[in-house]
């Protein structure tokens, strides 16, 4: 265990949780949601049986599962290649959502979470209760990654829609570059009946505020004629000239092909008939060519989604795609295999398995508001549903008593982040003070 005054290198590893999830955890929840149609679910009290044993702050930390991609971005000399890997990181950050139908616990006002691994450290804080806003800041010698999220959750009758409102930022320190984007919506299907399943959908625009490069990624909705989980798009330079095409599945992989190689293939294909054996893979690239750059109109991050009605679908049936020899397609990222027993433990990834682990060596140096110290989450992780429910009710009542003292200030007074204007987006945001890693926990509220 490597413990410093700044962060905790969480080297303790576990391959399973203390207890398996209860049978029926993914069952029909219509009896609970029948009176919630169109309502904002973050304001509705839910039974603990719908939760997974993590706080939303810990779920935010899962953005960092593939943090090494940002190191790769920092190492690239070409700005298009840096954008390529920043876009890859943005896609990889969503992969942990696959099959994760359990609801994370709502963070308490003032709750925090820290994690350190593989050269980075991250701290999160619940900075507002109404509306619920979670701020986070991750850093390494090569990059910073930060933002704030105000999740909007609505029951739509047959599905639940999660809108992660907020802007996230990556800074590549070596290049003095800043990239911003907003995450796409997440939908949980088959709430009424059938097996619950998740998809990401919408358009993600990633802007480099330093040089004008831009990436646009389209996360497609599944249908009877379209496969699930597809993502594809392009990268363009500051002259609005495309330099890369990107395609894959957000829960499996992302590949790219340079615009020059791709156009060379398109021209060659026009002169000869595709071989029957390569028909499927050639079809993929034919459809990729039909991405209409003009359909991706440049918009503000906060505006309505970009119109993509002219886009043709990109078909990728397998984890890997057989690429025509003329195409120099590159695998940018592939999702890690989940633990063999993942389905028994809330479909957690190996990374998620570690987030609530409590190594005895770190307990005494954690901030007293850290999510690992929440008794309701700990009870659920250990299979004690009744204890988790009782503790959850106790903590929520305690929070109501605390927030009455700041009822005239809905935002309250966070300890580690300050409210202000994001210099890049010019919108209100939460900026890290930098003081957390000094580990001065004096005057910390007792929230648990």
C-alpha cells in the first residue's frame, strides 16, 4: 500500500463483493414507478432494493477506468491524433454503463470520494442537494479531467431516461490544450416487462478550445433494423477538413481510419466490384462514407442535439470487423473483459469491484465524508437489505435536518469546490480549489 499525504494508491484488489446481489434485484419495478410517469426521479424516494452498492460519486470515478488513454493522447505530436485519443477516452468512459441497471445511491450533501491508481488521483464532492450536482477533479502529471454533473432522471412509461447534464473538460498539460464535451443520454429499456437493457444515444461534440479541432460522435439508438450500441463519427481540423473517421460500439471497441486511406479505398471500390467474401466489411465502409459532414452543424455545447437525420447506419455485428486489405483501420480501444461472476455482483467491472473496498490501512486517513464510510452502502454490499434500508432512511432524515439550516441557500457551502464561471464554456460551473489533498479535515460536517 502506497500512502502519501496527497493521495491513496488503492492497491488493494478484490475479485468479488462480500455478498451476491439478491435474486430478483432486476425484477419488475412498475409497482414503484406507476405514479412517477414524467416525474424527475432524483426527487422520488426509491427502495434500497433498486440500488447497487455504490454512490453516484463512485460511479463518476468509473470514467477513469481507461485513464491510460489520456496518457497516450498527451504523447501524440499531431493534434489530430491527440483529438483521436481524447475522443476514444470519452467513449471508453461510458463502457461501464453496459448492463448496469442498479441505481447508484444519491450522494449526501457534502459527501466526497477519492481514488488513486495508475498515476492519477480523483476527488468528487456533492456540492448541491437541490438540484443534485456532483463535481469532480482528476489529475496526473500529464492531464487534468474535471467537471460537474446534474443528472436528470425521468420515467417515460416503458423506459427510464438519464440525462447527465453538465460539461466535462480534459486538459493536456504538455500542449496547454483544453477539450470539452457533454455526455450523451442513457436509457434503461423494458421497465414494464422483459429483460432490462441499457443504451447510450445522442450526439457528442468534443471541442479543442486551443486550436479549433473538433470531433463529433453519434451514438445510435437500436431498432428492428439497427444494431444496438453503435457509435461513429469523424474528426476535423481547424479548416473544417475531415482527417479521421471513427466507428465501433461504445460497450466493446472503437476503431479509426484516416480520411486519406478511406477516400483511397472509396475510389478504388468504384472501379471494381466488391468480392463476395468481403461484401459485409466493404458495406461497413461504404456506409461510413455516407456520413454527411454537413449534417453535424457546429453548435454550442448547451444547445439542442445536432441534426443527424441524413446519416446512414453503420453495421458492426461482431466484436471485431474484418477490414478490407486496402484500409489501414486501427483499433484505438477495446473494453476489458468483465469478471466471470460479474452478473452475480450487479454486473460490476473489475474496476468497479474496487471502488468501495476498504483496506484497513486507508480508513484512518480518509476524509470522514468519503463514500466508503456510508453505512447504507456498506450494508447493501454485505447483503443486509434491511440494514441498508434503515441506514438509508436515517441518513436521508439527517440530511433533511442539516439542509434546513441552509434552506435560504439551495447550493450550500461545499468544502472542496467553488461555484463560478467556467472560463472555457462561459457557463456556471464548479471549480476545484486544490485544497483537498492537504488533508485538513477540520470543521468537516458529520454527515454519516
